[in-house]
DNA sequence: TAGGCCATCTGGTCCT
DNA sequence: AGGACCAGATGGCCTA
C-alpha cells in the first residue's frame, strides 16, 4: 500500500516496450538503424524528432497512469465487495480473515446450505414427518469457472453427485448431513457453521 | 526457503 | 477515443 505510489513512479519511468514510438525513448534507443555511437551530424534530427516523441511519451505515460489508477480503484472496489461478503458470512472472531477464494467458496456453500434449510423447512411444514433427503450440493462443475476453483482442491467433486447417504432421521454423525463437496477444503469453523445449520434444522423440525 | 496470497502494473480486447 | 474488464507478470509479505 504505502509503497504503491513509489512503485508507480518508478515503474512508469521504465515503460519497457511500447510500439515504434517507444523505440526512441532514451538516448540509446534510436531504433535499429543507428547504433548508439552516432556521429554528431544526426544530433539535430534527433533533437527535432525527440521533442515530438517526448510529448507523445508524456501523453502515453499520462494515459497509463490514469489507467493504472482506474485499475487500482477497480480492484479496491472488488475487494470492498469481498469484504462486504465476508461481513455477512458467519465467522468466529479468533479466526483469521478468509482469503478471497475461501470467501467465494464459503459463500457459495453457505447460500446452498441456507436454501437447503429453507427448502426442507417448507417441505416439513407442508406435510410434516421426517426431513427429506438433502439435494446434492450445487455442482461447481456446472459452470467452467467455478469448476476450476473447486477442482483445484484435488477432489473429484465434479463427478460425484455427493448426495447425503445417511438417514436424516438419525443424524448421528453431523458430517453425514452435508455433501462432501460442501465441506471440502474448508477451515474447521466454516465446516462447523454449515454443520450447525443442518444440525439445528433437525433439532427444529424433527 | 518454498509456497501461498496479495497488490500493482501492463498490454490486449471489448464496449460505449 | 476513452473506459471497463481481463489475464499474465512481478515483487513483497507471511507462514510452515
């Protein structure tokens, strides 16, 4: 953060390679034709062209700096939105901040858990009795981008339907209440939150 | 020290 | 033309 601006200044001075115009930057960059050790005759021409090149470079640099600034603000907005998402996710105070990918994955599963809870509650309110079986977790492989994220953990989440096999009427092991995919790769507290969601559901509706 | 995460820069592409 | 979006590259910081 603090070093950002200094970085900006230095990096922008570099401007490594930008098309034909950039080949004129600096005294040793007169393009391919004349080597650095030019005779003094060409100094005049160099000067004349140098001014326009310099002004063009100033414009380019100014545009780049503005683009950098916009990009920085864009990423800050993205991070703000991510922070807001972290804010609405259940968390324990002693836990470290979720990483970006963890936040997205946890939000994905949390939404799924909430919607499953509502669905089961509605079903039970309608007809009573035992809780219906859980539906499979939303397949992250259904869309390409999410699938990449989930498969990065090494689990074959895309192929397994990940149904809950245990009898909902006797949730002896809460782990069985959630599809494996829903818990894969999460920290303990995230796992606990999701489990709590389902355990409480069985407390309320059974 | 290696690996993970992050912020930033940068050039390309698409859209308005 | 200018801005938004994206992905790759790079370097810093932190942790196991």
